[in-house]
C-alpha cells in the first residue's frame, strides 16, 4: 500500500501553517551518503578507489576529545520522541517519523565513520501493535520502502543488517524483504546494524529458556550445564560478535528500559538524553560517547 500524508488523517494536526511541509511519498529508512557507482572506465575506477581511500582515512579520525581505545564496540539506542517532536512543532505525526529517519541515517553514518562495530536500534516494540492501525500500517510501509530503496547502498557501504524480534507478525512482503536484506549483507563488516522490530526483551529471555529446556529434554545438555553463557547464546543478539551493548542511549528524557535487551543490558552504561530523537545528532552523540569514556566500568568489581 502506498501512503501519502493526505491519506493519514490520524497524523494531521489542526494547526495551520503558511507553508506546507514537503511531500513524503517516499520514506527511505536510511539514505547513506555514498560514493557514486563505479563505471566501466578504468580511470574512473581508479579515481573512485583513491577517493574512497582518502574518505576512509578521514573517517578514521575521531573528533576530540574522543579516544579510540575507549570507544564502545556496541551502541544500543531507544529512539524515543518522534511523536512528541511533531506535536511540539504542530506537525503531522508522520513528519516526526520522517525526521526520525533522518536522525537514524546520521547516526548510522557516524557509527561507520567512528568505527563502532555494532549499532542496535529499537524500531518497533511488541507493545507498539496497540497503537492506531493506520499509524502501525504507516510504520510498516516506511520500513519496507526504506529497505527496498536502500538495500543496494547498504551493500556498497559495507553495512550488515540483522533483525531481532518476532518477524512472523510482520506483513509477508516485509518478511521477504528482511530475509533478502539479511542474506545480501551477511558478509559485510564495516558496521553491523541490528534493528529490533516487534521485539520484547522479556520474550527474548523466555524463548532462550524454552530452547535450553528443549535441549535438556532431548538429552543434548544436562541441567547442570545451564549457565549465563548458555543463555546468552540462545538470545537473539547472538547474531553479532558483541551481543551485550557497551552503551545504551535513550532520547526524549525518559529513564527506563521499556522491555529492551533486558539480559544484555546487565552491565551496560546508560545515557539519557533530553533531546527528542529527531533532534539527536552529532553533538548529542558526541556528548553520550564522552560521558561513556569518562566512566569506570567495573562489572560489579570493587573500585580501586
């Protein structure tokens, strides 16, 4: 189904403006700034390769005062405040999600540039199904169009994509596209983008316990073999080499986990930003990373 703002009466605010927002017929999930396509011209290929090398060197430079050895391997983000941002500005809620897409695009690019290995974002929780159907359909369409439009760019940018959550409840066309994206990008290694869709941290632990119980029943393991490491292997974040985030960022001033990565966040550093997600940019990300680098991570051990 194709959506445009005039179809989404639910998202419209009664506030009138002298200038109308731009049309949002297309809703890309992420639109990375990438090199132009390589041509068959060898000279063009060489020029592009040289430019890419320079860009790569520039990207490796961290802004002060960040220190390379203290950078987190895995950053998780609860992208909160899209609706509130739109309402504050008297805009349709749909434009809040559009602005949130731009913020995600920027964050993905920063993670690539600053050599963060894994970025996990909470895109749609299992509780979000209780929102108005028109809004849910809009979000599903936004996600699907974004994947369809940007998958090729993901491949060229070296971004691997994984989905965690119960994808069986998603539209069939979106399920098929997710399968394609996961398979197409599985060899990429520049950044692992993990998107939590229809995700519940509690259910993640429950399904891990169910899997372990079945293995005990089948005689594959003994009850005494069950430990934290085994549980972690059965969680959905086992798709990445860094299953537990080093840093969790939540925007919009809320200070709770909202059923996100409950097991994995046991020793994660938390950063709560007052910025709504659409306003979360390089300055805010830098502030979160600087806060992270100033902390002592003791994992329950006594301080020195």
